[in-house]
C-alpha cells in the first residue's frame, strides 16, 4: 500500500511540473527512440561486405568529434539527461562504426591507438568533471558548421544532378524531425542559445535536403 501511495505521489509530483515540460520529456523520448538504431544498417553493410570503401574517414572523425563535444557540453553543464540522451546512444554506435571503417581501411596502427588512448583520457576527465568547461564552450560553436557541412554537400549534389533517386527521404525527414523536437526541448529545459542555434540550422538544412529529395525523387526522362 505504501509503495502504491509513493507511486501516486510521484505521479502527482511529476504532473505538477506542467504540460510544457511533460511534452518536452515525451519529445525527448521520441527523439532518443529514433536514434537507437540509426547507424546499425551502415555497420552491418560494412561487416557483410568486409569493406569500408567509399566511407569518408575524415567525415567520420568530424562526426565523432561533434557528438563527443555536444554530449560533453550538455553533461558538464548538468542539463537534464533526457535532453541529450541521443548523444551517448549515437556515440556507442559511432565507436563501432569507426572501428570497422578503420579496420577495413587498414588504419588500426600505432598512431590510431595513441589517439584512441588520448581520447579515452580526455573522456575520463570530462566524466569526472575535471576538464575545463571553457574549452567545451569554445568548441560547441564549431559543431554547427561541422554538422552542417555534410548536409550542405548533399543538398548541392541533389540540386546539381537533379536526381535524388539514391537519397533516403525517410532518413532526412527523420533527421529534420528529431532536430526540430530538440529546438523545443532545449528552449524549455535550458534556454541554451548555442544549442538552439545548432538545432535550428540542422533542422533547416535537413528539411531542405528532404524537400529537394522529394522534388527530384526521379531523374527527369529525356523525350
């Protein structure tokens, strides 16, 4: 009976937070769910083909950098875990993806291992909150252009070729949606304008790619 009363009290206390924050939590859960398996197909393709040809190592490293900085910034500032829960999920998948890409491009040498050790040391310092916050504050603005670059290149490629037959519209629609939900959750929970600007730009670019992919979903036939 006591446990039931405690549960009822917890529910009432949660509901007292207000509908705005409850919606933010729901959107956060939807966003996180969307990111759970986003990189699994790419990982499976590389494993099955035993080749990572065509995968940009530099682009992958930039993506890893962006995810790491964004998660570290949110964690260090003590923001609600639900507001950035997708980053640790994406990072875990990214580590596996990076490993297989490096493995099949013969890049698992001493230099890579030393960089990996340095990465682990820095990540440990961040986890223990011994890493200077000012460095993360300096790096966060760079995550926006890094994340935007791949989207801009994809958009330009579609507009130039006028052919989006190989572009997944579902992927870009999902990308735009998850970024849009983060605009709401970040605004409600932290009002962090650096994070807001990042998600606003990402939403716009992902939406632009989605629209372009819909317009040019089939290559025009020559009469």
